[in-house]
């Protein structure tokens, strides 16, 4: 029942109550029978209004709502799973309850209408939402609606049941990305202990609680009669530094509007994993997806990966180079929430952030800046210092930029290749696994 029908029905009862009350007092003194009839009718309509309001009011109390999020992190191409539990703790049954959710996660359909909730009863349902867009989203709040059996009153109760979920960007598999790790520039062995397992064993020591069994040196343990573990040093393999260009002046393309929300929809049972077709058709989404794919590629192969970007005016975001799954989680958390709000050109970022890069580093630039830009000169200076550099250029032509950008991409690519800088060009609709070879 919509709001207009509800108001019409309520006002009809109110008008009947007022009319019958007026008619009861308009009868002369000798017309007691007629007066009694109209008084009884007025009592009936007045009692109906009072009873309906009280019923709707009591229906909102004694209701406990719990939302359980399986994990506060997900990823594009995976699911966000949440369980909603509604329990009636009151001694009276609930004729009907409407649970309306105001989450901003695209496609997150939690709202439902529950009928006849007996005392002590509980209802629960699981919502599995396919994640199609990266970002940080709010789950909640929730509003409860309840009414009376006659449909005269519908009251609401706001519940501050809010949480957040972070959706990581899609990380494409890059099985053939070049150069291979063996071709990257290296350096001398670093005499620094690390908790990571590397190919460089620095020595042995006694086992302490918390050491993994993979670090145990069984031959030494058998010889000494106690557990002995290996210690490792950082290897000379090059650190990978990703420079993500988020200058608002060079990015183009608009995100498509989210799909219209279906307020009341049965939760869709989705069991099979799905795979989105690719990033949203904007240069910033392609740039973030490329950076995420490269980070995963090198971290899976044991390299240390860092990230530098300017995401909001002159606000500097940096993740120091590190290895392992924890570093991948840190990088994806950063990439999930960044947008093209930066105000510093990539050339200035490279000049400021590459001062301390040594020959033990590889700089990978991801940018759609192709016209009247100074970053190629900064990359060439890095190469002259012996820092291995690569460039991933996003062609803005297919994202809504002018035709002149296509010619600028060809000129820029030729300039970089002339400086012996490997360059990859990504266009709208490209499969990252195919183009980054």
C-alpha cells in the first residue's frame, strides 16, 4: 500500500468519526435513540483510530535486528556476504514488519517484508552481493516499518546498524608480463635479517615459539638434539616501485550510474563465481586495475613492491616497498579508495619521489598523460641514473578524449622507445592479460 492510499483511508475514518460525533450532538433532547446510534458510531471510529495507532506503535518495539558481515573486505569479481537476523522479543506477535536497508553498495538488496513474527520467533536471510565496483561502501542504516491490520497507520523506527566494507579492485592475471624477474637489475646482498623466506640463508639459531616449521633446519636439529631454524637475508632482487598518475587534468571518462535499486527483492542465490568483463570505462579505473595487477604479479613472485601516488591535490600517498600477502592487502586497500583528485603533474611527482631510488629499484609508471607532459624527460633521467624504468600508457582516445590524443600516444611511445624505455599501450576494452606482454 502506498502512502497516498494510506492517507486516504486514514482521513476517511477521521472524517467519519468527526461527522458521527457532530451528528450525535445535533439531535434534540427527545431523540435519544438517534443520538445513541451516532455516539456509538463515533466511539467505534475513535476507538479504531486509537487501537490502530497503538497497534502500529507496539509493533516497532521488542524487535531485535542483527546484521553479520562475513568479511569487511571483498574484491571486484567476488561476493560480499551478509546475514540479517530479525527476532521478536516482545510477548505479542508482529503482524508484519518491513526491513528497509539504506546501504550504498551497488546491487546490495537487503530490504524485505516479514509477515507474522510470533513471540520469540526469528527470521534470517543471507544476501550475497556480486561486487562490481571498487571503493569503500556503507552498509546500513536500517529502518523498520510496521502498521496495524486495518492499514491506517505505518510507523517507522530508525536503527543505527551501520558498518563498512572495502571492495578491492580487480587484479588480472599477468602470466606473461615482461621483463622476467631474472632480467631485472639487482645489487649486492643486503646484510639485513628478514622474516620472509628468501633464497639467501644467513645462518641458524634456536627455535622460538612462532617460527614456522618451514624454517626448521632438520639436519642441524638432528645433530644438536633441539630444534634449529634458518635465518634469511634480503636478496639482491630489485624493488618494484609503482607510480600511479592521479592528476585530475589528464584523466577522462565518466563512471556509469549504478543500477536502480530494487527495494524489495528476494536475495539472489549465487553460487558460481563470476568474472566482470573488465574495469569501468574510465582512465582512472584502468590505471588502478593496471597498478593492482602489477602489484599482485610481482608480489606473487617474491619481489618487494611499493606504491606512490598523489590522490588529493598535494596529498602524498606512499606504501614502502615490502613483500608478502600483507603488502598486497595494504596496496589493494589504498587502490580501492583512490580517485583522480590529484593536482600534481606526474613529472613533478617523479622528480620529487625518485631522488632516493637506486640501481636496486625498478620504476613502473602508469599514466594516461600523453599531451604536453614532462614525465617522459623525468623517466629518461631515471634511466640515465641506471634505474630500470617501464611505462604503461593508457590511450585516452577511447574514453572520450579527442582524436588528437591518438596521434599524441604514437609520438609519446616513439619517444620512450627511442630512450630504450619499454612501453605498453592500453586502450579502452583491452584485456590486460593480453596487452601487458
